[in-house]
């Protein structure tokens, strides 16, 4: 039987008692943390020569965690964002340990003091209207898969749903009513939100739902075997249709388009139509309005409008002063 104060017992307690029992963490969070500790335990086995069940908490000190993070970046080729995400999972575990094994507080505090690494912030990618039209025209509507793909891509571009939210949709999550259609999804933090649909999107989804013939709890976008479409499945179908659309729209060949770029595209479309940042944050399910600032930085048209309002560099600064009244009179003669 595993001791509750041993490392294996503490890790099991972290997942079962803390994440699942107390925090009711989402399946996505649990899967992300699980993958992190799988990598950590494999690294410990290779570095220390110990099986995961034989590890002690003292083996996972700050230098060892630092070596693991270095391994992620330099051996596995992960970027700083992925490295920081893995560190966040490790920190959550050690915060749990602070209450379970306070006698190890010195070791725990050293691990918690490991800082995040600064990330390079690049301008986001998004699709223009012609590129969106080319992508939506790429699926072959004569096939079942093509009609499914067009409905999924249109919904993604119009609503900005995350890929996890798209694949998690069920047939019952669509409310296709005359004049007020919307989709219901559960986002991060188990927050439910409703996103309205344009008439065109609602019409395509209505036809797809009729063809789908699914029960309320069935997946809205199934795979070819009838199961739920996966994240990898969405990336695969997007890549396939991008290759087709790139022949018609050369701009798509120069862009690296992922499912998250479709989310950025929806946000940029709202911003360019004058929608307030707070509304965009609610639309996308952001925790903070500050998250939407990335779209302002990416909008070149908005920056050009600001440039038009400024004075050219060759114009000397000054303030307009009307001519003297008497000189104005003489000028008019």
C-alpha cells in the first residue's frame, strides 16, 4: 500500500484529492498536468536511475527541477511558453505539498522560487476576408466530411471558439431559432457562455444538424468512425483545406495557420468593425480585458488611422494664428 507521505502517495493525492476532489479541475487541466508529470518521471528515471514508485520527495529539489526545465527546452525543443506551462503544473503540486508535508518547507520554497522565463511576444496571425472566403470554399460539399468541415470552420471563424470548445460541442448546444440563433459552450474555468450566430452560419449549421441526425448528447462534429473529433483531427482537416485554399489565395501560403488563428480572426473582425474591447473579451471568454490588447497591436489599419492624425516630420510644429485684421483687409483688395 502506498504511504500517503511518500512521493507516489503525495502525487496520487494531488490528482485525486486536490485537482479532482477539491478544485474540480477540467479534464484539459488534468491532462496537461498528467503529461507534465509523465515527462518529469521519465526524466527522473533516466537521470537518477530510479523507477517512479521509488522516488523520494528529496530527489525533486530545485536543482533537479531546473535541470528538467533545461531538458524541456534544449533536448525536447520546447519553447519558453511550454516550459512555463510545465513549471506551473509543478508549482501547483508543490503548493499542495506545503500543506501536506510542512517539514519539507525549505525544499518546497526553493522550487516555488524558480521564476518563469520571459517569452518573445510576436504579432498574432489572422486571416483577411479574402483568405477566409478561400478557406471556407475549400471543403468538397459533395462529401459528408466536406460538409462537416465547412460547418466547423464557419462556426470557428464566426464565433472564435477555442478548439477544445469546438470539439466539446454536442448537438444540444445549438439553438437555431428564427431571428435569434446561438451556440452554448463551456470555456475555461467551467464558465458557460452563449455566442450569437449570423443567419448564414445558422443556415449552414441547421443543414448540418439535419444531416448529422444525432441525439442531443452526441458530438456535433464527429469523426469518420462516429466518435468525437479530436484536437489533432481538427488540425489535420484545417491543414488539408489550407493546402487547397492556398492554390486560390496565395496569401495563405505565407501564413502559419492553426485552429487558434481562426479564433484570432474572429476577434480581429470584431475589432475592425468597432466593437469595444470589453465586448470582445466577453465574446471570447477571456478572464481579463487586458488580454484583448494583442488584437490592437496586430491591427495595422488602426495604427494607420492614428498615423493620419499626426503631423508629418517635415512640417514645423506651431500654432495657427490668424493674420492681422488690417493686413487681411489689404489682402482682399
